[in-house]
């Protein structure tokens, strides 16, 4: 529930959400386990780019651990990170919008990637944390040459 209330606060800074809107969305979220942004979108309270902006800002406050099988990977985001950087830093782009990029990495890889990739990619970056095996699998899938090396 903490992530949802933060999402409500962040989304409320972008679009006019009343305290009642946020409260109703939180109750609906408990009932049907949908994400805060999905409910707000479904109710016509915001647009997809508003949810993206709030999520991107939320990830800037702290990297969250996620399951890539649930989140999925937008193949268009892959184009924003060259193979060499993805492999060297152990990251997989999962979402992009404009000059903003969300990358999946492991807890071990987060520090270096967080410190260096924004400059190297020339994009604003945010990170989600995933299990080592999920990042390895995604690298092999989206950067297939990796499977031929070693």
C-alpha cells in the first residue's frame, strides 16, 4: 500500500487528483489487486504519459525489486542500450519514453550501473532490481549474440 500512496502523491502532482480520488483508488486496488496507475487510467483521471512520469519519478526515489515475468520488457526500449553496455553493466532496458529509460539489473550490479549509465547512455535512467537469473535470461533473449559468446 505504501507504493500506491506514493504513486497517488506523485500522480497528484502531475494531474489534479483529489484526496477522495486517491482514497477510492486505494480501496479499489485492495479489492482487485490492480496497480494504482491502471485504475486511475481506467477511470479517466489521467493519461498513460502521466502514469509513466509518476512511475519514473517513483523509481528515482528508490529502486524496487520486481519480477520481470510480471512486468515484461518492451522490446523498443532495447534499442536505447547498446549490447556492449548491457553486457558490461548487466542491465536490460525494460521501458522507455522520450529521453527516459528504465533498466532492470541485479542488486549486485545496481551501484555501478546507477553511477555510470546515465552519462554513457545520455538519457535519464531509473532502475528496477531483479533476480540474477531473470537478468541473465533477458540478456540472452534480447542480445542473442550473448548466447554465442562463452
